[in-house]
C-alpha cells in the first residue's frame, strides 16, 4: 500500500508536469525553433518591388522576406482530398518555419515541404507524393512546423514549395505575404504605426504580430495547466497524508524493537537512518513506476495536441522536471518515515519496551489496545468510531478525498462543455440553425417557408484597430436586432441600439482597453474607417474574442462591397425539421456549427488528457480509502481479533470496515459537490470568460456517476482489507502490540 501511494503521487506529479511544461512552454520553443517573425503581413497581390520598397522604409527592421501565398488550392493523395489548401512559395532568406523531419525544399522542381499536422492527419511519409493543383505530383522532402497558426485539421492544410522551382531563376513577380523581423521587438507599436502610413497603395493589408498569435494558445493552455497543477497538489497532499499516517503506524508497531535497540546502545541517528533507508527501498522503485506511468499516460495525448497547435514536443527538456518529481516522490515517504522514528527514538528505552504509543494519537479509550466497546447500533457504528478515533487523520483524509471528488466532477463538467461547444451553436450564443448563400432580397421569401421563424442577411468582414494595427477584428452586422440570431452573453453595458453603437467581444475589450462608452475605431479591410460608441461587452469564443457586432447600416455605408459576401441566417421554429427547411432553401443551405466545427481532433485530444488525469485521480481516491481502512485495522488488530474470537465472520468484519469507509466518504462527497458547484466550477468558467460563458457546474447525472464511483471504491477497499484480515490468525492478532 505504501508503494502504491508513492507510485500514484509520482504519476500525478509527472502528468501535471508533462502537460504544464508542454503547453506552457510549447509556443516559446516553437517560435524559437521556427525563428517566427515579429510581424506577418498579408495583402492583395502586389508587385514585389513595390512591397520591398514599403518594407525598406520601415524603422528597426532587421530582416524581411516576401513570398506569394496561393489559397484555395487542391491537395490530393490516394485516400484524401482537400480543396482549400494553402501553398506558400518560398525564396531565399529566413523561412519562418522549422523543419522537424527530412529537409527543406531546394531549388529543384518537384519538391514540397508539408506541415506536420497535415502529414499526421493524412498519414504522409517522407519520400511520398502529394498531388497539388497546377503543380502535379510533388515529392515530400520534409515536414514543417510554424506556430503562426494552428495546424490541419484545425486550419487549412498548408505546404511550402520553392520559388525557384515554380518561377525558374527569377523571383516571384507578385507577392501577397511578408515576414518581418525587428532588431528590438519592443518597438513593435511604433513600427506598426509607421507601417500604416507607408502602406498606401497596398490593398487588403492585414497584420498579425507574434504576441497576437500566442494570445489564444496561452489562455487555452492556462486553463488546462491551472486545472492539472491543482489536481497534482491535491494528489500529492492525499498521498503525503496517507504515507505519513502509515509510517507513524509502522513505527508504533515497532516500538518494542526500537526500545531493544536503544537499550543495547543504538544511537538515535542510526535508528532514524535505518527507518529512512527502508522507506527509500520501497519509495525508489515505486516512484520510478509511477513516474513512468504518468509519463506514458499523458505524453502521447499531449504530443498529439501539440501537433495540432504546431508546437514541438518537449523531449529531453522534460528531464530536469521529471527528475525533480521523482526526487520529490521519494523524499516524501522517506521524511514521513524518518520523523516518527526520530520522535520514538528520543523516548526512554523503558517506555518503548512497554509499547507506549506516540503522542498525538486518539485520546481516551481509543488509545488502549482493547479498543472501544461494541455500541448497540452495531459493527457499522463501531467502524465509524474507530475511523474517528484519530480525528486529525479523519479530517485530512476526508478533505483530500473531497478535493479529489470535486476535481473529478469538474473534469466531467468540462468534458460536457467541450461536447456542447463542438456540437451546439447555441452554446456560443448563436440562435440560427442554418445559413444559405442567398441575396438579402430573398429574406422575405425564406421567412415564408414552413418551419422558419426568422431570416436576415448576415454581413461579416475583417478589420483592424485604427490605433493598433496588430489587433485584427471580426466584424459582424445584421439589420435590426442581432440578438434574434446571435446573442453572446453580455458581460457589461447594454445591447447596441441605433446606427452609431457596437458590441465588442471581451477579448477585444481587454486587448484595446475598451469599456461601455469608449470609442471603437476600426479600419475595414477595404480601407474605410468606422467609428462607433461601445454599448456593451459580450463573451464570445469566436476569433479569440476579438469580435465586434455593428449595425448593418453603418457597415454598408462605410463599405458597400460587404453586401456581396452576405449570407442569410435562418432561425427555425421550435421542433421544425432542419432537413426539410434545408431542402426548401436549396443546395446552398448549410447547418450552423459550433466554434470548433473543424476542431473535433482537438476536442478528442483534450478528452484523452482529461481521461488520463481522471483515472489517476480516481486511483488516488481508491488508494486513500484502502490505506485508511488498512491503518485502522493495523492499529486496532486486537479489537478486530477479539471480535473474530467471539465468532465474528468475514461479513461482520466487512460491516466494521464499511462504517469506517462511510465516515470518510460521506463528508468527502458532500465537500466535493459543494466545492465544485460553489468554487471550482465558477473559477474555471471565469478563466474561460474571454471566449465564452460556460456553465461548469456538475449536473445531477455527473454527480450520480461520481457518487457511484466513490461507493465502488469504498466497496473495493472494504473487500481488499477484509481479505487481508482473513489471512491472519486470531492468535497472531491478539498478540499484537
């Protein structure tokens, strides 16, 4: 049991370290390996010479490269196809991506570097071929990784080909992408201001900064890291408390032996060293097994998550942290064994030979070897009284079980929230179920279709903040009340009214310091500027929370061309058939999806991580229950043996132990439910508030599942310890000290 506790503590520590290190430092490792540019600029196709002239006029530029990015390209292999791929035609100079397999493209034709996420999803191998529209079959010579965007399938598939292979010896005549590296990144704001004034003549300019790229990843990683660190601390506290209690009970059992050694001249330090060495012999292999188990349980899912995020696995960088976790897992039981041995060895040998208990235990009759008398209520109550004899241990064990229960409930609630975000557009505030590529004039006809409650054109355009060009904004507009179709939760302020107000996402409000009453100044992709008063701040997961709802009248007045890309949003009546309405709308009708419509792999990986941690946490609970029962039996061997001597069979012993388990599980379950509903759920929901308002309070079904798990763990603990008792003879138990 001691070895099991050490292994579980090590597993939980290592699991938390693997995920925390991988997600917390993954972006920095990827940015360093890829030499990620400080600014990435996209624009409409322009002459290469004109773009170079504009960049050369910027201050503090250390280096830059320009290239052409072809979007909407078709990729095909034997079993896969995509018609929305991106082909980047790279030339000389810095690339902005890292090669993680094979080599980079050379000037020879017929070579392609494939993003690692695409290679993993399609099973592509080095030396294989990828058919690219317009280029034909290209031989895969390398795999790339660039953290400027997430990878396929969360984003469009991306590949790199050589400029020399496409255009021959000359450079690309026209380009639409530039990577810029600064001498001092602290001058980024000044460079962006200058870029705005020197970018005249370039249309569709969009800036992405390195800091902007990492915002979403940092926030998402922060939620997972905070959860796992808290879980590991709870598991560590649980294991430490149980190991300390077990070590104290073991020393108590050896008091006479310690007294004999002290009487023949053994020093106090020698006795402590022996006890610590024995603990180390158990702890070292157990910690090794636990650390390997935690590593194997989480490294694979975490690496798959990093592939989707275009970040490298930590590899050997984890070694120092793993070594520290292993040393901690060994040090805890060694110290837990050495301290009670030190206290015991400091007593007079005569007192030790009498078998006097260590101070700090239970008081009164529970401290005698005979144990308490059997109460009238039966063996179950006796078991509860035995568990309560050591009140400090009872409170500590129940508290740690309660925390573990709360975190299991939280993980179940989080898994449900992920499923909701994946499949339910309404979880993001979307109230329309269908969209259709129909003109705005068709809205009246669509509203007449059976099952349709409302229909209106939905306008969407990209923009940047007029004062901070690095902040991109997704602008959405409806004629009239947009909450009929999209109503993300309101964080502060009020809904927009009139043609001169806007609602902004919390991510945008935090980035730009906007509050209700502030002025939102945005520059649309086509060039015109739009200034609106912020009426309210909403919680939205879309576009990293950098979103703005504006009146359609104001958007169309600033950029009439936005109307060309409008779609009809269609809200159905309750109980209406989406398929029937889709058939009436025609082939352009598509269902609305959640924010992670293409993120099913991401959700699956997150579930794998949560599942692995939940399993370890559940084993910690089981260990705590078994160890608590085992300690009660070890300390009250005479009491149990007396009961067996008077005819108590295995069922009576199980009832006795059941009382002890109930005394631990009942308060732990209540504490866990209260903690999750009142503290942990709201706290984690607050961490995600930049994206979406999530209800992370455990449902009745989830609570019932966890309670059933606690009951099952208690039953296993009772059966395990009762079986161990049955193997010991009654005479041996009666002779125990």
